[in-house]
């Protein structure tokens, strides 16, 4: 199954999405901000990133541009 990385600063949303995707057989990692996202990407192979647009430190659009 694909390994998903969920990036969101809302713990409730992360918890809900993590439970949903794990229930459907996916491997899930989480990150609360851009620094944690890039650290997770260095540690493991990620197949899909689900990225919140409205983060506190750096918005999701900016992080997406940095990923490219």
C-alpha cells in the first residue's frame, strides 16, 4: 500500500485522517509543519503528501513550491 504523509497543524484533523487512511490499509506518517515534513521525507519514501494550505509558519503553497 502507498505510504502517505499528512501535513497539518490541527491535531484533530491529523488524528481523524490518520485513523481513516490506516483503516483502509495505508501506511501513514504525520507532520505538523514544513520542517517536520522535510525531515520525514529524508527518513522514508513517501508516495503521496496530503498538505494543508493554511499552516501557521509557512503556507502549503509555499511548501509545495519548495518540494518541486
